[in-house]
């Protein structure tokens, strides 16, 4: 249930309505837009005395939200959320590009890649310090040493850091170094992890699960917002289908659907979405044309020598081509880099 207050509502009015809802045994979540203040009533709505709220002089209207997700819905917040990551704004007019290696492998590898993607136009640096791998024998990441190298790369280039967190025990450590904590596809429904991320003051990049429906994806985001953390960026990274030519099927249908149903920004990962470096450039352009707020792209100085995901990784030279392609399409759809 959401309660929309009249335009003239003061801070005292907001407090009064908030207290009334909490007296009924529900939690509240406040969103202040350009004109209206909206209060979300969360919990057992059977306890909500709707008539008493409608009777309050400052209440404009009371609206039931029929969708299972509440806080991420357009009904709760009409304006697009713009997430500020160290001055880089995701969800506004500008397209944001996150780039870097799949795995942090060494100091030289990471710093060289960071310099190259920064020069080409990237806004944030990605790199895996903890790696969830299908095989237990595959490279699992450099862990805290990798995080320290990412921090060093940030100091040199100024690029905010995006890296993955895999379980609740890692949250504090990863948050110490990273600006954006990524939840990978395999952890999209790791509810203890989502709850813990809802309690920290860091931006969360939530990737869609390999077989997740749109509702399941948004319900995972709801877990984080319900915990109090409003800084969530969604990421489409491809889903599993019967197609074997590509690693996954990049579901660009979800981009305009997300824009319709939620106020949260969404970026696209064409590297994991296709698993083929030769498809990353065209699918990057298609993602921006579909309305994505940004891209996450894997870049390595020598993909043939990459410890992980070399088949889908771009060279710095090809990454420059992505930036040029995105620049043209962004301009065509009224946006910019």
C-alpha cells in the first residue's frame, strides 16, 4: 500500500502520517519526489486501517499495489532513480560504461587494463577478486589481494570499483574496498546475502539469474530496498535457453519492461550475455537502443591469455570500437556518454 501526500505536505505532516502507519503495526518507507511525498506501508496490510489514513487532511490518496514487489515499482516512485557512484550517475541521461577484466590476475594486468579503459571512455572499473566458478578446480580469484589491487587502480585512474561479493561473510571485506558490490547471477536469490546488502550504505549491482523471471528479478531487488538500501542497479546478463551458439541468450526485452515497471536503472552485460567477443559490439549498441542506462564489458590486454572468460573478452582496441558505437547510438536516442 502506498500513501500519497498532498503537495503542501511539511516534514511534520510526513512524520504524523508515518507515525499513524507504524501504530498500525506496519513499517514505512518514504520517497520524496519533485512534487509529491509517497509513504510505503510495508508488512501485513490486513492491519492497515485504510479509512483512517484517507481521512487525514494531508493525504491525497491511498493506492494498493497489487504487484508482489512494492518499493521497486513505478507506483511507489514515478521518477527514475539516479544512483550516484563517486560522482558517476547511473540512470540519468548519460550512458555509463563499466569495463575491466573478468578476473584480477596481477598488478600489471589490472593497472594496464584500467589505464586503457579509462583512456577509451569507461566510467567505472570492474574486476573479479572472488570468482564463482562452475568447476571447483578453476581459478577462484585473488581474494583480498585482488581487492587491494583494485583499490590501487582506483587511486591511479579515479575510476570507481565494481566487484563481486559471493556470500554474507565477504560483505564487510568487499565493502571496505569496492564502490559497487555486484551480486552475480548465481546469487540473485541468495536471500541472506540480499538482506545483508540491504543494511549497508553501498551501491548494489544486481545481476539477473540464469533462469529468473522478471518478477523474480524484481523481488530480489525488493529484498535489498526493503532492508533500507535504495541504491540498486539492475543488470541483464543473459538467460539460459536452448541456443548453443552463444553462451546465453541476451534478453533485451527486459530493458523496456524494466523501464515500464520500475524506477531502478538497468544496465546490460553483453559479454556474459553472448559469451562471444565478436557479438559484444553489436549487442552493446542494441542494448543502448533498447533503453539501457549503461553497459558492463570485459576487457583484457590479451584475451587469449586471460585466466577466465577469454572468449567473451575484448581487447582495448575493440573496446574503443564499443565506445564509438555507443556514442553514435546514444546520440540517436537523445542520450550521451
